[in-house]
């Protein structure tokens, strides 16, 4: 009985964790993509600055705006995603706690019934 409960618990926990990797990847990758956009925007701005025929210095602002927007978007995605990730992690932890508690109780009751039946 103990092995059967353990096997089922492993199966259920695996199903519960099956999509958590997606959220974890989003939390990790979104800021990195934002930083990449920042670097590309700054490179664009410096390329415009380095050209000798800039008539309007505000043309450089496009690269800086790109940098700021991508940084903000990456951070926003990571921040928004961390809330459901932590919520689902806490639900999985609570489920594991309940499962262990009730499985232990069931084992104790089973052993008592088995011991009383043997007398």
C-alpha cells in the first residue's frame, strides 16, 4: 500500500509541475530579452551619433526609446509572471503537505486495524 501511494503521489506531483517550467523560463528569459533590446537600442543610438551627417540630434532618441521600452517590457513580463509562479508553487507545496499527512494517517489506521485483526 505504501509503495502504491508513493507511486501515485509522484505521478500527481509530476503532472502538477508539468507547466511550471514555462513560467520559470518566462521569469528568467524576459529580463534577458529586455536587456538585449536595451543593448540593441543603445547600439542604434551610438551608430546614429557616430554618423557625421546628423542634422537632428533627436533622431538618436529612437534608439534610446527602444532601449527603455524593451527593458520595461522584459521587467513587466517577469514581474507579472512571478506572482502566478509563486502561487502555484505554494499550492503544490500545500498539496504535498496534505498528501503526506493523510497518507501517514492512513498507514497508521491500517496498521492498527491489521494489528487488532491479528489478535
